[in-house]
């Protein structure tokens, strides 16, 4: 049990670091030592998060067979959803050889029928002694792939077989879905004390497109419509968004974001608003409201975490909303939470 606890602790550390394959293996080793069924669920969850869907399905099913868990219905639904993310691969060769996917041994040839495989970008290898064949490409869920591998002798200078840990480190991170619809809820607080207004509720709806993505970062372009309410002011605008994204751990769906929103804003002042020492409207005025047009820029720092390929939650830790208009210069501290739905 002491060894099982140590392997469990290793599994938790690896999971937190985004090394999901290693995490799942540690949880499986802890299960072999303790026979506690919940460890199989931990292993399945790690495979699932790492998008090793074949292993996730196998381990979820082993978890269900280990007992009668209270979450059996949810697990069964998740297994059904994961099966839709698999593809089929058939390798037409009569030779006896070993098939590797991303460095992990999965199958052997000759294959009597197609084998299921995780979708996504993968390296497929067939090896028999010092002869091999390899193919790297994107595999689409639900599709069937036919290959006729011709094994050739491996010549000097090649990488050869590497350990599972090395392959996990080199494996490409999953491609992020390019289009996103973003809903923002937050607030803004006056920074100069001009009572213009002291604080407001901030809402916005926008869309983003991922222009570029690399192993350690990405670049997004977006458009948003902000709306701010309360304190007798109602502000709206149209902003262009530029986002620079840093991915500290490629296999961990966590992003650090530097963003800049820039565009136009219309700030509408109503007669019942608190009096400002810098009166924005003509005085005396018989109108119930007046509008101020401004240029708006919002630099901000945020963190984002992708819970599923479709759902991303972001926290805007700090932002400065700058409204450049006449007669007021209005800097405000901005913060909030965002939910982004990614598709395509």
C-alpha cells in the first residue's frame, strides 16, 4: 500500500504537469498494487484528457467491470462519445511486424480487420527487425484509412525507437479549433476618481479566429461588441481584438494571454447619473441624455483553460480600459470571466 500511495502521488504530479500518458501509467501501477477500482478511473481520466481515446475507453470499461460505481451511467455515456472520436486503420501486409502509434506499441500485422485508432495528428510506424515503414498525418474521426506499407532497411543516422516518455514529450499538441464565440461578464472601476462613472457592469459578445498556432504559442484575431451599464451611463462600442497566446506546457490546455482591444466607443450619459466634477455635457442642458464619442483601447492579461475541445474558460486578471474622448479622458480598471465555445 505504501508503494501504491507513492505511485498515486506520481500520477497526480504528472497529471498536473500535462504528462497524461505517464500519469495514467502511474495510476495503473497504483491499481496493480492496491486493487482499488477508483485508480482505474483516475487512469482513464488521464488517458481521456491526453486524447488517448483507445486507452481511455479500455480503462473506463475496466473501471466499470471492477465493480458497480455510482457514476456508471455517466461513464457509459462518455465511452459512447469517445467511440465517435476514433478512426479505423488497416495495414495491408502479410509480414509479421509490430505497429506503433506515437511510439507506443498497439498492434501486430498481418491484420485480419481494421484496428481502431485515436483521431488527430499521429506518427504511424510498422517495424520488423531493422526494417520499418512510417507515416505522419492527420486522422479524422470516423474515417477509415488503408495503407500498404513497404518495409525498408533502416539506415544510419535515423532516430530509431525512442522511449514512451520521449515520444510523449515530442508529440504534437492537439490542434485548437480555429473559430470561437466568446461571452464576457465582468466589471470596470474608475481609476482617477472623476465619478465617470465610478463602476459599471461590463458585458461583451465577440468572435475569434486562430490565425497561427505553434507548439508554444498562438496568435488570434477577433471582433467584439462591448456593453457597459449602471451608474446612469450606458456605453457600447466595436472593438478589434489581437491576442498573443503562450502555452507553457504544450500538452496542458492552459494558456497565458496578452490581448489588445482597439476601436470606437459611444458613451451615453443620462440626467440621473452621479454628478461628475468634469461635466461631459453642455450646461445648462434641457436634454435627458447626451453622448460622447471616444477611441477605446483595452490592453489586458488573462489566463485560459480548455476543459474540452469545445469549451474554454478565461479569467481576465488585469486590464486597463482607456477611453480617449472630449472633454474627458476615462481610464478604468477592467476584469471579468469569459466563456469561449470553439468549433471547426
